[in-house]
């Protein structure tokens, strides 16, 4: 058994090293300017090893995005993880909102820089344009799931549809706005969370539940 586990563990470590090297190079140099040879060198492996595990640069970037979003390389979808199950089970809308904003801050701190790479490459690279479309749709679906939980608790203002609430959440918790406030304005992640929570409390829970 150990003979099987050893190679698997080594393969997993190699993939993690490649993904980490790719993230650092993509975010520092950009997608187009980064070569698989450079990634292989930074990861300490042969370029053939990168091709073996990922095949193409675009697939490698997709893996970087997925790993940074989830925080690990486990094959468990973001909304199937324990932390979201706990939010689904919560009965206090304020607890759900606080938990979602906190989780969003942690996720954006990891993934926003690499998503900016995808966005910047999209206008001139059809594969990256497709990747950006997929990532945007996934973010919308995730925020819509959160809004559905709030709606199930009767927390949304009477005149607000779940679609409208999702629009607001997608905008306020966008990676672009996160980077503006944390990179350009120098806010800490905690300051961003407090700001986002304050606005979403007001907009999604209404004045009666916001305080």
C-alpha cells in the first residue's frame, strides 16, 4: 500500500509546486508573458512534467483559479464544503450574512489577483475570454445561492427580488472592487469585510434588521 501511496503523494506535491509557481508568475508577469518553461523552472521540474499534469497553459491557469478559490486542491466544490453547509443550516440572517462576507473576503484575498490576470488577458485571448465568462458565471451562481438562503429565511426587504439582491451582492463582493480597496486604497481584508458587511446589511436585510 505504501508503494502506491508514495508516488501519489509525490505527484500531488509536484502538481502543487507547479500551481504555486504558475500563480506567482502569472500574477507578476501576466498570462501571455509567462511560459511553461519558466513555470517548470520555478517549480523545479522538467517542462515535460508540466505538460504531463496540465497539458496546456490555459488548463494550468484554470487549475490555479480553482485551487485559489477553494484554498486547496481537494475535489470538493466550493458550495459543497462544510462552511457553506453551516450557513445553509443557520436560522439567523445576520449570521448568514456575516459568514458569507467573511468567507468571501478569505476567498477574494486568495483568488482576486489571479482573476485579474484572466480578465486582463481576455480581450486578446479567446481561451481567457471563455475562462472569464465561466468564472463570472460561477461567482454569480455562488452569490445567488447565498441570496437564496437569505430569501428562505424571509430576510430580504419585501420589494426586493432575489435577482436584484444577487446583483447587489455580485457588485459589492466583486474581485475588481476588492482589489481597488485592498491594493489601490491600502485597506486590510478586515476593513473591506466591515465595509461590505455594513452595506449588505443595509441593502439586503433592510433597516429593521440591519442594526
